[in-house]
């Protein structure tokens, strides 16, 4: 089976930590696992509100040290993808949470399939989920 390149959504990291079979299977096949600062911020915020903050932080830091994990910057190009995602969803009357638009923008920018359990990402054209791969330019997406 071909190796896949994915961007990890917050709920997919949580599924991985719960040893969810589907998450584990996909992650085991991933050549690259991207994570951006939005997902990282959501995870850290969740840890801060919980009773196992130190344990969760230690596990996350260990995860981030894995060679397949790539921290992806959010930059001016990501902002252009974000604006396109926002415009598209607004024209469809299908708003999604702001953080999720940034996550989708990163997946589109870096040509990664998004590993998520949120159904609302399906409203974004050309956003590959699960094992769908390929890189599209901004012009090809919108």
C-alpha cells in the first residue's frame, strides 16, 4: 500500500491517543504527518483545562519528536488559502469554525490529505480527506 501524507486535525490526534483502530491504521501508513499551530494550540488549550496536563504535554512532546511529524508554518500563503476557503463556504452558506478553516487552508497549501472526524470539512472543494492525496495550487482549488 502506498504511503500517505496527511495533516492531523485535533480530533484525529485525540483518536490516536485513544488507540482508535482507524486512526492508528491511517497513521501507521503515513509517510508524513503534518501538524500546524492551530491544531497545536487547540491541543494545548485542551490540556490546560484538564487534570492530566503534564502527562498530556509529555506525550505530545514525544509525538512531536517523531521523525515523520512536520510542524507546518502558517504564513501569507496559508492566509490566501484561508481567504479562498472562507469565500467558498460563505457562497455556499456553509460556515464552519474559524480554526477549522485555517486547518483546511494548511492541508490545501501543503497538499496533504486531512485526517479528521469532522463532517463539515466535506463542504470544502478539493480538500482531500483520509487517504486521498495530491497537491493542488490555489488556482486549481478555487
